[in-house]
C-alpha cells in the first residue's frame, strides 16, 4: 500500500428490537444469541483513519482523537486493539491516526459504540487497502462492539449468533432496507451523562449471577423469528409486542443479577406509561429500552409528531428525538 492512505466513513447507531445480551466467546466478541435491530439516520459516528509512518504520537503509538481532543485512555486502547486486527488482516505495520466525532451521546445507552466501531471498521479497513465484503466487514466490526456488526447494515438487520468457533458466521444481514417501511423511532432521553454500568460488564455479571439468564436465552430465537415475520408483513403491532417483551425480559434478567443491575429511572417508567396510554387511545407506539434509562418508541411516521409530543410532556423526560431508519455504514472519502 502507499506510505500514507486515509479514509473517512460514517455509520448510524442502531437500536435492537430483539436484544443481544451475553456472549458465547468474549475474546472474539461472539453473541450468545442472535438479535434484530433498526439502524437510524442522523445519529451516529463519523470516523477518519490514516495509516502512515508519521501518523502516530511521540511514543509511536496510534494517535486517537475524539471530538477533536485526545481520547481518554480506555477508549484509545480499545481503538488501538481494534486497529491491530486490521493491521493483521492487511499485513501492514504502520501507526494510525484516528479521529471520531459522534452525533449520538456517548456511553448513555444509545448504542454509540455500535456506530463508532462500524465507522472505524469501514474507514480503517479501506485505509489499510482492504476491500471486505459486507459479511466480512460486519464480522470485523463485531470484534470492536457486538452491536456494531448490525450498523454495517441499513434499515432492519438480523445479527446471526453463528455456530463456528472462529466467528466467521456471526455477522449481520439485511431484512428490509431503510426505505422499506415508513416508521420512526421517537427517543425519549430520561437522563443526562453516562450510564451507571457499562454494557460489557453488565452482560458478564448477568450471565454469571442471574437465575433468569438461561430463560432469557431460550426466548430469543423465537422472538427473532416473529420479529422478522412482522417486518416482512409490515405489522407494527406484532413487531411492537415482540420488542416490548424482549426489552423487559432482558432488563428482568439484569435486575435479578447479584448485585442487581437497574438502568431505569422514574422517567423511564413514566414514558412507558405514556406509550400505553397512547395505545389505549388508539395511537400505536411501542417501547424498547437498551442498557440505559432512555425509552425508544416505534411508530409509523404519521403518528410520530403526536408520540413525540406526548413523550416530551412526560415528567422527567429531558428531550425527545424523532429519527428515521437510516442506511448502513458508508465511505465518505478516500485518498
């Protein structure tokens, strides 16, 4: 490859409608079950990567910037480990400069790591001279963050847990693209700042100590199958029902861990009540909640303004974002 190559990529965050919670292999970041998600437009990460002899810092290590400033050590080291995977694939030995900007709050339960590592996987692989297939790129992104595998794909995506030990069959594929169904996700922010327990640590604790973890795992394949059927039939009520039970069962398993993991706050419960009141009044809107306190409501676009207004009026809700389905990870520039 040339002595200096740069690529910039963008990827949207995704919200799991059938949850991923737990791993069958931590070293390869392989999920214990499949999952199903919706990639979002306008909320995500933009990442540029340059491999060059002069790209590293004064210590020769990869230079990692976040929002224009040096990234905090934990994040920087996670990025460097991921870049080592790319260097090994590309058979290069050059330091890199990485710059990432997020349009989604970081570590707040809005899947910023999904968009971040999806954008990094695409930008870094291209900057290293690789041309990976969508499946290969999804599998690579998974090594950085389990949910990042799904952000490679636009619209509704299914993540396969896979059965191979090397993880080569654990990647995401499209069920329906971002233009297939005119739905919206209304995101009710119920707190500011980072969540109390990181997803990776919470998954491990749940798997190790929750008496409900095995029961949780047993429900996921059926939920994925039903959600796929609902998407193909454009059946919002059926998909919403699956999404709500997947979310509540995941949180129930985490709540039963020792010590207990509770992401919800009073505004989380109030937002759920708001959505149930809307449904009782004839407006279809269904919740899902990731590893954090925020409530995401799935509805058709024609109802989005009403749903967003009701959530915004809910006590404790800080603000509401209304987001459309978005495309998969894309290259913005290469040189």
